[in-house]
């Protein structure tokens, strides 16, 4: 797996646990998982971990939404190239197209399973 440090941004503890379980094998292989519960916290985590090379991002969160975070991320020349996968309960073509236009690399609808997550990572 080419990703060494992954940032997950989601305000749901259940979803965060799913990420932990889905990526646990990769963690044993040297991949690091960094977590944030909203966009503001995610920006702080990126300051602490500038070597993040993949982000899984929820859209609906308090403090700073995923869309707000994505706009800030893509406007920063140092961070703009980090691939961002939107992971959302919103399952609509228009929302997917909007996210991709805003700079997301891919869109995954919740609920997801470990296999879907790893397959998407392989495709990136």
C-alpha cells in the first residue's frame, strides 16, 4: 500500500472505529492513522502531521464542514495535492459531482465496509 499516513475526518465515533478496524492491518504494516472530528481539528492535525498522504473526509460536521475544509486545503499550495476521499451519507449524483469539482479525488457513500475502503485505496 502506497499510503503511509492517513487522516480521517469524521464527527461520528462509530465511523472512526470503522476506519480503525478497516485499516488495522495496514497499521501493523507501518501505516499511521491520524484522526480529527471536524475540519478545524483536521487543519490542526495537518500542521502536526504535514506528511499525511491521504484524507478521508465527512461533509456534515460541526465547527467546520468538510466542504469548508476542502476549500481551504485545495487553496494551500503545500496541501493541495493530498488526495481527498469524501465519505458521506449523502448519496446523490449532484453532491458527488460538486465534491469532485471542489477538488475531491473520490466519493464513497456510507455505510461502507473494509473491503470497499481498501479497494478504493488500491485504485488511488
